């Protein structure tokens, strides 16, 4: 089955379902310890064990349905398996909590490396769906570098200083909301540097005549 034939809701469920399941499970099970591999572990560790399994299954299903996984999805899956595995092995929730920090730091470093080479990796990734002048892509990329770096630091602070419930809530809803707000704030930049199609390039007089018709 091709990616186009796969319903959008199913792809979204496979990608974001494990995160929402973790959120629900944490607040349902957070008050007791649970047996895992013959010993009692904290609820965060117990939930992480099943979260890693669910994540692998869902990404495998997504790979079968769409025929591919994006680099971001692969990187996320690898970090979930590695950091989640360390959390389960050592019964230490800090490892999984720091996964977003590593992911955002990696994104910032990759984009910064591209800027150092005089390139925008965002343009290579999104150029077809968001035509924009090179100067605009370079500026947007610089903003993303600082944004991802800020998210990495913020997650690390929350992970090590605040209760697990706060981190789970911020990870599930706060970080995605921050991304949406950040993207909304880039509207002016995209409007300034965006490349209009032929219809949009019509002169004001032509546009007025079309509206009059």
C-alpha cells in the first residue's frame, strides 16, 4: 500500500498514539510500583518498557503501510529504544526524560552545520512544499537552530528539576504547542521571502478586475 492510499488518521494514530498512551498510562499507574523482570520497578520504568515496545510496533506498522520512515522518525525511534532501554535497565527515569533534549540538540547541531557550510537543510527538506528565497531559508534555519537549542535546554531543566507528572504533560502537549506557536510566528518571514506562483504574481489591476468579474 502506498503512502497516498494510507488514510491520514491512521498514520497520525501510529505516529502519535504511543505518546498519548504513555501520558494516559502514567496518570493511571503513577501511584504504585510494578513487577518487571522479577523485581519491583517505579511506574515510570514499567510504562517506559511497554512504551518502547508500542513505539517499535507502531513504527514498524507505519513502515509497512507507507513503505518508508522519515529520517526524523528513524532518529526518534532509535533514541526511544536506547534511552528507554537505559531507563528500564537502570530503573532511572532520567534517561527517557532526556531523550527530547538529545533529539532537539541533534536537530540544532545538524542545521547549524548546514549553515556553517552555507546551506539550509530545511530548504532541502521542505523546499518543494514551501517555495522561498534562499535568504529566507537561511534566516528561518537560523531561527530553528536557536529554537531547537532552547527546547533542548528547557526540556533538560524540566526533566531534572520538576516532578515526572509535569515533564510528561509538557512533553505530550507543551513541546508540540511550542512548535505550533513558533511556526505561526514565522508567517511574516514566509510572506516576505515566499515565491509566489503565476496566479499570485498578477498585477493589482488584474487582481481588481478579477474580483470585479
